[in-house]
């Protein structure tokens, strides 16, 4: 029996195959079976490797009296610093995001600031914050 792989490789790293009939699936050669298992393993490793990219958003932005840091992690400890455009640290605090959200009260003049977010894994993210009264 002949098995037609179509397509074997596609851009989104998923694959599929179509057999001429159901019994053909059980008749893979050793090389085809090894290739299929390797593709499955590679896809699982790739999904695991890139699944936990941390992302943070500032809402609202422009802000007035507070800003919320929205995370793609439900709960995590964050070290947050807010600096002016010259790099001077104006506010530094430890906070915990709860339900993907961490609220920070602002007592800042109108202007542009940078919010530096450091998570428990040591990953740092910098976001621009505009304060408008």
C-alpha cells in the first residue's frame, strides 16, 4: 500500500497525512514511522518551548491616577520600577498580579515614563507610559 503524505511540512509546523484506506496506516515502513515520531516530538518540544512567553500591557494608557499591568499569567510576583525619560527611578515596588492584573497607584505629573517589569524568572519588560491629567 502507498501512503500519500500531503502536506508533510507546512509553515505552522503541523502536519497531516492521508491514507488510501484505513489499513494503510498500519503499514508504515520503519523509516516513515521514525520520521513521523520525530515530527510529533519536534512539534511538542516547540510548543512547550514557546508557550510561556510573558507579555505585559499597561491599561489605561494614557493614565491618570492609576495603571494596571495586565499579564498573561494568572498570578505572579513582579518587581516594578517607574522611571522618567532620564532614567531616574521615581517609584519602585513589589507587587503580585491577581487574576492577570496588578494595579499601581500613580502620583506623577503629566509626562512620559517607562515602566520596567521584572518577573520571578528574571525576564525584564519595558513599557512606555503616558500620564495625562
